[in-house]
C-alpha cells in the first residue's frame, strides 16, 4: 500500500503521515460542550474524526483515539467573554451542572452510536482533570503567565509564532477578542478564571490563584498530553477551532515542551455543515439534531453517507432533499449487498473471510481505487463510487466480492454488511399507520388485483395514500411502499 497523505492545517499542505511511534497512530479530537444537544453540524466533526480513525486502522496503525467531553470552562464566546455555557444552562433549567452534563453527554453518545462512530480508547471528561490542569498551569505560570483580578492569563508573546495556525494578524485582535483590563496582548487568554468576589459558582475549585475554574483551552492541552504524550500524531476539530482554540492549545503546548513544537504533527479540521434557515442554531425551537432526522423517518446512516459524499474540507450544505437523495443511495447499496448475500447463500460459496489469495482482477481494481482515494486525504466521495462499482460487479466470486465490500465498509462505516432493507424503513414519529396494517392492506390489494377487482385495489391504495403511504408498484429498487417523509 502506498503512503497516506493528509492535509495539515499548520502548513496548509498535504503531507505524508509518519507516526511518532512506529506502527501506532495517536489522535485527539476536541469533543462537545455538553450544555445542550449536539446539532448535526457538530456530529459532522465526529463523523470526520471517526473516518480518519478508520482509515488509520485500515492502513494498519494501532489507533489510540481520545475524545474529550467539555463539562467546564467553555464560555458563550470563544474568547474570554460571556458566561460559562454549562453554568448558564444550569441556571436556565434550574438544575445542577452535573445533571445537565450527564443528560447531554448521554444524548451525544446516543448520536455517536446512531452514526456508527467507533468508541474511542478514552472519553476524557474535563472535570476529572482539574487537579492536573492546576498542576499544568502552575508548571508554566512563572515563565508564560500573569495574574489579573479576573484570572491567570497566558502571555502569547512568550511563545514563538503565536497564532501561526490561524494565520491571523494577532496584534489588533481583529476585533475577535474581548478586551480585559490589564491584558498585555489582545490575544492573551485566561487559563484560570477566578470566581468574582461575592459570587459563587456551581463549579469552582481552589487553586494558587484563588477559587475559580479552568479556562477552556487548558483542558485539551492537559488531557492530550496525559493520554497521548507530547508530541502526538493528529489533533482534530471543526474549522472554527483553527482560529482561537487550537492556537491557544498550541501556545500552551509550546510553553510545556519548551520548544517550537505545536504538540501534534498534524492539525486537521473539518469544514462546516451549513444550513441557511437557521435551524442549526441551538436556540431555534426545532433544531437539527440526529433525533429529528430519525423522527422524520430518515435512517441516521443516511446522514453519515451525506457527510461522506462531500470532502471533509469542503462546506456541506444541508437540505432535506440532499438527505433524501443520500437515503435513496444508501437503499440502493443495501439492496445490492442483500442480493449478493442471497447469491452467496444460494451458491453455497465459501464463507466470507478477509480479502485474500487470488482476487479477481475486477475486484482488485476496485480495492486499488478505493485505497488510492482514502489515502488521498480521505477522499470518501471517490471511495464511495469504488464501493458502488464493486457491489455492481457481475460474474466474480461472490464470497470475494462480499469480503471486499466488508473491507471498504469497515473504512466508511455505513454498516452495509449488517443493515437490511427493513432497517432503513425508519418510521416517522408522526406516522398514523403501523407497518403491520400497511402489509395487511397491501396483501388485500394484491388479492383484489389477482381477482381483477381494480375498484377495490384502487380504494385500498387511496386509503393508504390518505394515511401517508405511497404504494410503489414496479419500483426499480423493489420497494413496495414508503411512508411520506
Ligand atoms: P462545540 O460543542 O461547540 O465545542 O462543537 C463541537 C464540534 O463541532 C467542534 O469540533 C466544532 O468545531 C464543530 N462544529 C460546530 N459547528 C459545526 C458545523 N456547523 N459543522 C461542522 N462542525 C461544526
Ligand atoms: Zn479542544
């Protein structure tokens, strides 16, 4: 196999992946702030990180993946302005932060499962690391920090090339950084936020700088170092993190390493999922969550497929039509694979194992194209077409063909080997008719047609239509009905 090329945001170039530790890949992904449900844009970041991890496994690296859960420190503004998102939500809901964190972490994990995202080696919870954060901050405080009434601040002028990742001018802060009285440089950031006098926070810890809570950027530096060691291989996050959060992590890592090293060899960023009507805003009533897609009758893996159809570095515009098209594509693939499974069973072919031995040239060609695509900075859009070509091959050994499908699916994670046609028939929450009733009506309609009682057959169909069921006579994919979604 050839080299794996990945786009490094640090150099804005494709670079060959060479691990820090032979045979291993260590990856850190900035996780969600669990003050609310993740929207589907957030989940794009984890589909991307998961696909990266799967490609690294496919390339034979032993993967150690860490995703953190931010349950403290993330303010309503990425700079040092606003309130702690967790404190704010807890006050709004009159609940404890711990309950809020538990509820939304579980909701996030449900989405992780629904999108077939593999479990990382560690889910690191920020509040478990507060003593480690205090120790870390203490170790860099003398050389790199200064204290103000509001907290301990990192002096960004003490490290070389601050902000190189963002490629932003930092002198004037470009209006992005809230001025705090006494800050030495506009880009300086709080690594410890003192609880203002006379106030108490639900979450506060004693520290050498007084009672307070850690700044958000500190946690990722501390947890990545603790769980992966510095330098590690790849740090991922959404493209917004390239501007403030990751430059600040890098500054802390530099302070810690005493070198020019950013802490990770690659910094990789997924571009945004965009939605023009504002439904992705967590403050909009019915905002776009994975559960909403399911409630509307879309299998969640149709959304994963939608993400994979675009390159992770491109913006992806969400639309229901786009999601519908992805669902149809998924159905086609699932049906193709089901047919292969039927043929495999009928032919009593050898069991499906790994792809090995003399593989038919046509299968080998699709595997080669697939490999080349994913090695080219995770070009999943092209990889999907290789998978479809493979599924469509005729006159090749079907056991080998299925083995190759399984190999590709292990990388793309659309769960093709396990999904059945009926799994894809997700029931919209507001559907007024059950599957059993539909099947019974369709059987009665079939009988009526066989008896040439077309009036009765039409009445049954019209009745089904009135209940939101489309009867699909002669559907090329072999579906006999679908619910309107
Ligand atoms: P947060 O919970 O706000 O820290 O965000 C979790 C992850 O989602 C981060 O990696 C963000 O960069 C990423 N993210 C936020 N909005 C979007 C979006 N619209 N599309 C893709 N990724 C996003
Ligand atoms: Zn982070």
